[in-house]
C-alpha cells in the first residue's frame, strides 16, 4: 500500500510540475517507459475519471498540496474538524447538483412520455387499457393465458422512446423465465392479456415501468418505455 501511495504521490507531483507548458505535458506522455510509470499513470487515469464523474469544480493545486502535506507529514493547512466540514460541504453541493440534474431529467422525460402516449393511442391498432398501458398485437397466439402467480418464458426487446435499445434477450440468444408478478407493473398486466404464442409491442407509461427512480444508466427517471414481448410458454 505504501508503495502504491508513493507512486501516486510521485505521479501527481510530476504532473503538477510538468503542467507548466504544453511541451512538457507532451513529453510526460512519452516518458512512460517502466512498469511503475505505466501503473502510476493508469492509477492517475482512474482517479481523474472518478473526479470527472463528480461533475463539480475541484481545485487541483489544493488537492496536490493536501496529498503532499499529508504524505510527507507536513503540518496541514486545515485541522481535522475543518477538513471534515469541508468534505461535508462539498458532498452537500455535489448531492444538490445531482438532485437538480435528476429533477430536470425527470420532468423532461415525463413531458415527453405523456406527449408520446397521447399521440400514440390515436394510431390504428393501439389498444389502451384502463391503467394507461398501450399495446399492439403483432401476432396472436392460441395457447392459454398466464396468471399472476405463474412463471413464464419470454423473448423481449426494450427501447427508449428515441429507439435506443437498452436490453434484448434476442441479442443474448436466450429467452428469460420469471414470475409474472415479479416484473414491472406494465409487464405484469400485459402478460396476463397474452396467450402463449403471442407477440405484442408494449408502450409503457413511466408509472407502470420504473417511475421516478429509473433503472441503471440507460433508463432515466420517469421514462416511458417500449417493449416487444413474445410469450413462449408457461413454466411448470
């Protein structure tokens, strides 16, 4: 661990010294000859990526000074209490900025979803249920309909309103099996309307999908979703 810290300090201090001119920066990029230098640079890339994801201003000279003083045992410019307060305030600002970003995305997705579904339900062949779920039957099956307590096997493809695909069992080449009542509400409702062998296209309002929380990196808050779902069978 101490060796890693030494490499990290050397890397950051070197970068701070080499940042005086663009020529020196270019030279530093060409000087990674040893394993230690390459590892140090890779570690710096990871730290830089983490700091960039925070999407807020960080004073790099101060960061370097704090790292150097602590590593070398120099008297710090902040007491432990002051440092804790600085971290607390910084964390608060980051959280506030993230909350504002989520709020903006949530409102944008809500309006876009509502506008899309309002127009979509007017199209020929679109069935709208009482909950607001919309579906188009692409292929009518002749098997039984599953109940909420059943397990089913399906193939599916999911996209955002702009066509961005976020998941597909077809691409994986493997259907999935799950309980009907163990998925998002829009799926639970739709599957009970389908006969085995059916294929439908679902247009799911956000309140029947992942709501304000979204899901992962691709499905934002209040996002309406489109799925193509093929009911292959009811599992015993």
